[in-house]
């Protein structure tokens, strides 16, 4: 496993999720439509990152993708805990919402890896 690549993709996922979360929380009023719109945006952004990983990682792309996702979730969880303790105005997310967000990330991983594998296979066929 290449931890440098895992770190890069975990950082890309973190930045993508942070931007989507910022736009969702600070620019739009809270509603169910914004929740699903944010989930769709998160799916597209993270799916694109996983597609890139799947298309460009020749060895064990799925393992690298899962490792990047786990690193990103771990860092985001620690950061969320730190921010919640230091800034009293930041509330904690309810567990169902956290599970929903994780499900969106896993779906983005699966869809992105499938698309990335297809792109990698198409590139190999074109090169042959």
C-alpha cells in the first residue's frame, strides 16, 4: 500500500467534504432539501475523487480507496470532537445523520471505483 497516495486522496476527500459542508451549513437555511442536496453534492464530489483513484491506481485500488476513506473519516471525527469542545456554538450531529453521511460516502466509493475500473479497462483496451 502506498500511504502517500492514501494521504493525498484522504486530503482531497476532506477538502471536498469541507467545502460541501460549508456551502450546505453556512450559505443555505437548514431544510430537508438542503440535506439531500448536500448529500448529492457530496456523492458527486467524493465519487469523482474515487473515480480518479480507481482509474489511476494500478495496484489494489479498492484497498487504497477504503484506506483513504477511513483516514478521512478518522481525521474529520477527531476534528469535529475538538471543535465541539472548544466552540460551544457548534452542536453535535445526531447519529442518524452521521450514518446517512457515511452511507453516502460508501455509495460514492462503490460507484467511483466501478467507474474508475471501467475507465482503466477502457484505457488498457485502447492502448492494446
